[in-house]
C-alpha cells in the first residue's frame, strides 16, 4: 500500500529528505519505505493543500484513509494566529475525505473537554460534543472548532474517528526512547534542576507518539468504531 505524506517543504525531494531525517533520528527509517511513501510538499492552509490539480485528483482517486495529525501547536499564540493552519487545514482534510469517500482520522486534544466537565462530573460521554469552547486557549480552541467541523461532517455522511490524546511525547515511548527535545520531558528536567514545580500544579498525562500511532491503526477502519471519539488517557 502507498502512503501519501504531506510535508512542509520547498519541493517533493526536500519533503522526502525531511521525513527521512526525522525517521532516521528515531531509528525508524527503512530503505524500502522510499517505494511506499510518496512525500508531497504542500500547505494545509491552501485549497487542495496547495498541490497541483493532477496530483490532488490522483490522491482523491486512490486513497481509502485520511490521517489528519498536522497542526501548529502553540500554548501562547492566539486563536486568530492559529486558525489558518489548524482550522482551515481540518476543513481541507474533510473536503478531501468527502471527495474521495475515504475515512477520516483526526487527532484533536483532550483539552477540548474542559476540565470542569470531567473533574466535577461523576460521568460524561466523550461522544457528546463539548458545549463550551470560547474560554479555551487559542490552540485548544482551534481543536474545539475543528472537532465541530468533524461532527458536522459526520452528519453529512463522512466517516470519521476523533482521537483526543494528552501531551504527545516525541519518540518511541514503548521502548524507552523518548526524544530529549520533548516538551514534557524538558518541563520535568527543568523542575528537577530548579527544585520546584509550577504553581498551577504538575499535570503529567503523556502519550508516546508510537503508542498513539499503533492505537490509531488498530481502531481506524473497523466499522464498530466509525464516528466515535477516543480519549486516550
């Protein structure tokens, strides 16, 4: 099976090299992947992801699944600063899934489920769309709005899966190989060196990238899981 991989890069060759460099860093690259993975330089914000019309038409004709994981992750930028990449990018992924008849897997964030809704309630249904979003940080609000687009797409016949992980750790967490550049691990190291922790508490809900990927692959494509939300925590 072929995998089309959208990458931020100047051209397709640079896109492939960027992917190879990152996968090699985590000891994941295999030469045979070059025959299976078709790297395409594109832009989430643009219609058809900025791809040439013939390339986009080929993708629409051939794909069975759309995995939309890409986002601009920032805890300081406003919603307005992140909307083009995170929200418009999701809209373009929905358009692709609808045009191709492919099933859409979307990685959101557990942060869209506001803590007051799950820390004070005895029970809640993750498949019920969270009622509040305006109060969220800019990044989490883009995820909330994107999920709203997903839920609307489901009503119009698009088959979707929504995954809400906590902090995604870079690297192979299942084998003890997390990256030293990971945000959460840097937070832990800084706290150890300073001998103190942030005043708001220390929320340690982490999900290794390889575990997330394995669980998504195990779930996506199974009919009983269509149009459901999975809070991986």
